[in-house]
C-alpha cells in the first residue's frame, strides 16, 4: 500500500507561481516513478510531468519551460514547481506513483 497526500494548490493570477507537494508513505520501495496529472472540467486527465528513480524527467509540451518536477528522497516527497501560470493550467492536479496509487487531488485555479 502507498499513500499519497498532495498539498499546495490554490488561486493565483496569471503569470504567478505555485508549488505542489506530494508526500508518499507506506510501501515506497515499490515506487519506480512518480508523476503529476491534471484534469480540467470536461477534459480527460493528462500527464503533466514525471520523474523516475534514475532522475529522468519528462514533461507535457504544454508545460515545458514553465513547470519543474523534483523530489526529495529524504522526505519521500515529489514537488511540482509551476511558474508563468496561465488560465488554461486551471485543473485539479493529482499525484500518482504509476503503480496504481493516486492522491486525493489539489485544485489549482489561475485567474486572468
């Protein structure tokens, strides 16, 4: 079992920044990679960024150059630093361990 708890969402103006956190607990040895997804109203959930145990990262084209995924192994926490936010980034953001576990989601709202 893996538990994932997100935090850091909120309301921000366009051009602003937010940092999301995802704290993992439980059988974290089973986690090879973690990622952040988002789901906007009426749209499918999409993968925003991922980070592997090796440190390799991947990003959706829509966030490249603006978002940065990172991790703190000592704290078992993955972060998503979001800069230059746009109204189209508004969504519920979910943390996932890619082996079937999800966080509860955190709302990010970007006003124009």
